[in-house]
C-alpha cells in the first residue's frame, strides 16, 4: 500500500460513524515476534491476558497455521475504493455488527502505529 493509501485508511477508520474491531491470530512460533512488534507499534500497550478468545488468539503448535494474521472488522460507510477492493463481506459468526473485514498486516500494523490497539 502507498503512504497515501495508508493515511487515507487511517482517516476512514477514525471517522465516528465507522466502528472497528481488530483481532490477531498468532501461531505459537510467531508469538515473540508479534509481542515485540505490537509493543513497538503501539508504544508498549499491553496485550490481552487471555490468549484464547477475542481479540487475541495464540494457536498451539499443533495448529495448521503459521505466522501472524491480523484482521480489522468494520462497519461500511462510503468506503474508499482501494479499501473496498481489499475487503470482503463479513459473515463470521460473532461479528455480525461489522459489514466488512480486511486481513492485511501492513495496514493493521500501520493503524497500530497511529493509536489503534487490539479490540
């Protein structure tokens, strides 16, 4: 994403009428990297203590998952075209109030660096 797109995304997600929710799903093998990066991006904001429920899932070594997956759920309101292209309709149970979802670590890490946190 370009710097301009990242800034535009930040402006969009900080609009009062756009509700957001960020969660992380982290493979056990990537936990140290995620904790370090999250602390750096957020200025040492604490992570949730519970790693088995929203918004922070640390998967056991047996999970068929590698790396870090960050997701932002949001309510759609005049979404910029590039975000519409990145997003998908949200149909996940338990997240019904959010219309759309984006899985994009670059975008979400940028949002962390601008004040967003998990949850």
